[in-house]
C-alpha cells in the first residue's frame, strides 16, 4: 500500500520502468538460448508486477482525490490500513496528522510503517476521531 507522496512518486517511477521493460520484451525477439516457456514466464512476471503497481497507484490516487467515502473492515486487523486510507482520503499528510496529534511527523511515519502495531488503543481511538471515522461493525462471538 502506498502511504505517502514519496512512496507514490517512487511507485510511479517503478511502474514506468516496468512498462518500458514490458515494451522491450514484447518488441525483442526471443533469444535462441532461452526456452519459449521461460521467455513467456519472464514477460508474464513483469506484467504481473506492473499490474500490482498500477493497482496500488489507482488506490492511492482514488483516495487522494476523495473518491472513497466508505472503508470496509472485515476485522480489527484491517483497522491500520483503514486509518492510513482515511488519512489520505482526508487530504492529510503524515505531517498534518502529526501536528493535529501534537507529535513529531516521524512518529506517524513509524506508526504507519509498522501498521500501527506500536500504537496504544487510546492513540488509535484518538486518530480515528481526528480523521472523523465512524465505525459500524458488529462483533460476533465465535465458540472454539
């Protein structure tokens, strides 16, 4: 997942390199010493990587443009991603969120880099409140 503008720029550059590589593979004849299946596997691998990068770029750009209003959670495991998505969709940078919380930007970077594993529950609630998140999740008791 792309979490900030720097990662967005890096991912765009990487996607462009993959596009160029894919174009080169498509226009270059297969070397005689490379098995046809290996050649196809190489092209398919590059294409798959490009598709993954393009999906990440699309998700980030949609969030950034404010195109997402509802973030779905299957469990609390998805909360860190939802917090990051909500920050991006709100138009806030990591620095903006840090200022609102009264912490250094590096703290938000650490939280997001670790998917909020080091954040307390109270901090998670505070961040959700600042981002204007309203959770509507049911809790199901599963008997083991």
